């Protein structure tokens, strides 16, 4: 547990947030990530129950972070909409209270540990014996650049934020664990004897009685690569076999294109040692999608000249007009030039390896689609889930959003921060599971969609992703049903001598962008817009057991609900008109 790891290096505020982040990490079956810490901090700054914290210094440290964010035009409610902690869209009810992920519940990721080390170092620079929340947030921004991108924080703003949060920053950069071979580049080119389109079937005058058996054996080796999934060792076997079949080639290599950064990774080479190849020629083969034979000439590339190369073959690894890498064969023997048969063998092998990589990518994409559906489906009611599965099977479930009117409901547990500081982690998860199990059932019964779980909070949307008739009225009915369900859970827990709690709810309707965003690897359903932020304001203003609705909601369903007109205070918008929902009018 968190307490067992406590040290004098961190303030009470960090320990409280740490414990809350541990709860999320246990639900996600992951180590504690920076995004989970930042989500908890933003959540506590945003929600009204921070005023009821038992430890006054915790609120002071939260205010320090909030003040810096406000100075830079960053608001925690809006940041929470951008943060997507791993697994927050998976209902907590899917995790039995007594069953954890099998990992240490407070185990932090490597990036998180570096952020903590940064925080301690920053505190020492200020002659402070304990790191504060602002030091930790500075460490998170310093070491999780991807998280900054998610929040829309550019490098300049990140540096300014880190400076304001942490004075006199001093933290060493970590050296790379892996070294990448350096290849010399030049704009010069060698004499190309023959170039062919790597996408087409070769029409060369070659002796297939010689090439055919070699081609067959290489194809079998290439398909073994695809069957076992261990690409590196088998590509090494392929390039060694190529040199055996083409004794005129003294050196061979297979470079694979890294899609993320465009680099060419050396996946296989023979003989072992310093590779003898030209990166200029490799890039040329990929860029032009042409395979070619070159021979030595006065305008050779620097690498070709320095390596004493006399001739070579460069053939793209290609399938469906997409390049995955390049096969490089070079000869240092001036008396034995590489031939058309050698070129044909390299091109056909490039096709086969390309098909292996293409099939592997297709399999990965299909697996990812299944995982996306598995991750998304718990957010929707069974009826909507079936419709989305049908769309996915038809290839219609794509990234993208649309602008339309929806109704949003936000609910969170009052006093959760205090409970997080006082309860054991397992008991805290059991409490969340009890309440969220009942709440999810209510949401689905009224046609709602769960946008996300954030710690103790639940965000629900109506009229998305599928149209819902009378969605504003359905949201109001859901809010009333949620309070009844929460009261029922509390009564059962009190009978069992377990800790109980109450929830506050806010409901608003308005125009948002909603749909599936992210990437092909990680697609998420979400809603974005001012309406989401206003819903959070109304929720923060709701007391235990209260339902606060906006004037826009009241204007649409005034004839069917009982309310009390009120005013709610907000930090950024001032006082807002609102209504406390008391119940439904008799029909």
C-alpha cells in the first residue's frame, strides 16, 4: 500500500494524490502513470469538495498548482476533458474488489519515478525538505512530453510552466539505452546499370531453371518469418541464404523502415560487423520504389567509395505499393559483377518479405480493432453496443466527430478526497465498485452512454453516439434514479458496517463535438466543448444528494419536473442561474 512506502521526502498532499492514483492504476491493471497523478490533481482542484479536506496544507498545495495553471490560461476542468488515462473508460464494476492486477498496487512507471526524483531535486533547490505538489507537476511536465501534447501544451509553454512550478530546475538527462549504427549520406550517385519497377512482375531474360529453386527456398524462409512472428532471427537467416545463393555478393543487409520516425533499422546483415552499404542508394530504392543494379564509377557515393564497393543491388521490400524496407547486396569483387538473375532474385524476395510484413500489419490492425471494440463496448448500453459492432463489421466505425446537441450528466462522490486519505486502497475500490455498479445500470436503463470514469466521477452523455428521443428528459430521469440507487447502496453498506457516501449531480444540455477520436491504435469515444465544462460547474455546485440542472435543461422540460430556482457560484463564470431538481410532476 502507499503508506508502507511513505518517506519524509514528500508532502502530505503528494501522498494523498498518490493513493488516489493508485486506485486508478489498480483499476487499469497498470503501474501508476503520470497521467493518473495529473488527473487526480486536476480533479481535486476542479471539484468543490476540496474545501472539506481535513489537512489544510493539501488545499494550499492544490491552490499553488491551480494559480500557476490559471496564469498560463489552463483550467483543470478543460484539462480533464483532454486527459485520457489508460482504462478510465472501463467501468470499475469489471474489477472485483478483492482481485487486483497482480502487480504492486503502488508500483510507479519509470517515467513517474523520474518525475518524483525531479520533484525531490527541485525541492532541494529551494532548500525545502519535502517535495510539494507543484514540484511533482513540474516533474511530470518535464518527463512526459506526450502528455503535454495531449494537453495542447507546446514546448515553450511547457518550459515556462515548469519554471513557474519549480524554481532552479536541475535534473540530468538520461542517456539512450541503445546505440543506432551511423550511415554516411551523400548526394552523389553511382552508375545504375539496370532499374526496374519493384511493383511489377519482372520481364528480364533470365534462366528460371537456375533462379526458380533458389526463389522457392527463399519464399519458404520468408513465410516462416510470418508464421513464427520472430522477424529478426529469420531475416538474418534469409540474408545469409541470399549470400549463399549469390556468391558474387560479398555483403548483404536488410533495412526495415520505422514508420514512426522514418529511420531505417538494420534488422539483418552478413557478415557480422560494420555494415557495408549506401544509405543514399537504400533511400533511393524506397523513394522511387525501384530495384536497381549499380557498378563502380567515378561519381560513387562516399560510403560506396570508402567501403571499396564495386557493385550492388538495392531492392525495396514492397507489397500493395507500400515500402517496408530494402534488401541491400554489395560486392567488393571487381571481377564478378552482379547480374539480372541476382536482381530478379532480390526483387522477388522483396515481394515475399513485403507480403509477410503486410500480413503482419493486417493481423495487428484486426487485433487492435477487436481490442478497441472490447474497450469501447462497456461504455454503451447493450442496444447501442450491438449497433456499433454492426458498424465495425461493415467498416463504418471510423475516427471522426460531429457537432450536435447532447445532454450531459456529471456525478461524483462527495468527500471522496477525505475517504481516499483515510481508507485502505482495497476498501476504497470496493466502495467505488458498489456505487458505480448501481449507477451504470441506471445510465444504461435510460439510454445513456458513459463517456468516462475519472476517479470518483462519472461523465454520461445522452443522444450520442446514437440518437435518443427526449434525451433531456431521459437525463433528468437518470439523475433522479442515480440518487435513489446511491441511497440504496448506502443503506446496504451501513447495514454491513461499511463506509457509505452520497453523490452530487449536474445536468446541462448544449452543442458539443462528439465521436471517436485518437488513432487507429487507440480509438476512444469522447465529447468536447464548453457544454462539458459547464456541466462540471453545475456538478461541483451540487451538495450531497443534490441534482443541479442548467436553465437550458429547465427551459426544455419545465412542464414535467419540479424544481427550486437557485444561484451557484463558479470560479471563472461568476454566479450562474440554476435549478435544484426535486422530482417529476405527476402526469
